[in-house]
């Protein structure tokens, strides 16, 4: 029979006592999608207070991040289990309760995170747009002291997407030339900063002069305003006709075919977004002329195991604390159906730069 460490036993008792005091409301507010559709399906509803499983932790949400993937779930590009479905994939808040499972509390991976009730934590798996959430402990990201919940909600999803993609989808090396579509968006600005710090020549593609200045300020060495210049021609000039080593493309359908003209022999195209529509099916024969590689990654598939989550979370906050990565918050929105609808509409319009966030708690 396993004998529990006394301090762990006290944690379990304290957690259970907190749950039984009735200090939590029976219902909470949550932003939900009531059906597949446009912004009109976004509603603020009352739902039951989350019941944490033994391996889960309870979190009070203070801020949430708005991301393109939210619109994919709303519009049916990505399916949800059923409607109404709580929206959102990214949040930050305060840890209220630890897991109640003794085996979890004794797990070396759990201990390595040194979770403490009252600390700031974040999460990049939905649902997220609710006043309280319960999440499996290995999906919760401990946030270092000194980083507030507003910043913690603005950074993780896009920054972890960047870090996992440049480590595993296509690892850009110092001296490589890479093309980054939508370089002034939240993801793009993060990638500009991180790739510059790694000695990569970043060519950013943007739609306006204002976005060009922002991408440049965040580390893009070359910026092409594709509404004024011939993107394919300029990439060829910059790379002396060789093309780029890698392309990171979150735009999708509109930029897909052009990528094959700008990539060099043995290059890699990373397609990961559907801002302009989903990329159509294509034959592998398309890759043979230049011996190309194509990756279509999803960040959470790089963050399956507890060890993977810990590795990338450590890398994330080290990148922030070192000053390599700075949050670029474009605008805050209220925790209302109108606020979420406006945020999603503005983001998909292509007119925003940086990160959009929701203020969940007063």
C-alpha cells in the first residue's frame, strides 16, 4: 500500500474542503456557439460550474486570447462534439485547486511543475471562454512569477505554435531565408522576433505600409507589400533566384500555388492556417520537381505528453523572460457576444496587427 507524503495528504484535504464550502457559484457565464454559422451564433449563456475530475485542476479565468482557430470551430471547418459549445482555445487565470488524485500529486512530471494554489497559469486547449474551467494538469502551463494574466493570455498559443513549428515542422537554421506570410499578425510578429534572434533572414509578406513597418520593427529583414509589389519576383530578387529555404503560411488557399514558385530545391512549405480558405487537395507529384517537403502541423499534436508540454512551456517563458519575445497586444474586447463577434470579425478582415484578447474577469 502506498503511503502518502503528509504534505500531499493535507493538499487533498484542503482541496476537498474548498469544494464543499459552497464558495463557488452553481452556474457561470460562458461564451458559446449555438450552431455552425457566422457571428450571430455567438451567445453568452449560463452553464454549470465545472466539476474537476481527479486529474484536473480548477482555474478562474481572467483573460482569454482570440485566435483564427476560434472561427474554424464556429464555422464548421473544424467540428465540435455538439452544440451549444463553449468557445475559445486560449486563456490565463488563477489556479484555485490542485488535482485530487494522489497518484498525480506523486507523479514526478507533476512535481516538476511546482504548481501552487494562487499562481498564474495558462492553457491553450479549449474550451476557454468561461469564467471558470477545469483542465487536465498536464495541459496547464505554469507561468513564472512577474508575468501577469493579461500577458499570459496574449502569448502562449501563437508563441507555442511558432516554437513547435520552427523546432519540428521546419527547423530554420542561422543563415536560412524564410518567407512568412501575414508577417504583421499575432503569429507573424512572434515568428519575426524569434527567427531574428536565431539568425534567420526573414522575408515578411504584408498588405499595407503600416504592417510593413510593424513587421520590420519586430525583426523581419525584408518586407514585401504584396498589394504594391510582385511577391514572387521580389522573393526571387532577394534570394538571387534561389528561392527560400522554408515558407510558413497561415493564409492558406490564396497563397498556396505561389509558394511552389518561391520555394527552393529541397525546401519545406509549412501550411497551417485557413485565413483565405482551406488549401485544396493536391497530388504528391507536385513535390517532385524540386524534391520538396510539405507539413501541415497543429500545435497541440506537438504537446501530447507531459514531457513535451513541460519542454515547450519552459522554452516559451525563457524566450519571454530573455526579452527575445515581447507581447504585441492590438486590442482588448469585453466578455460579451458582441465583443467576441467584433474581435473575430476584425481578425478575419485582415486589418488587425498583433494579439486580440478578451477581458473575462472584472
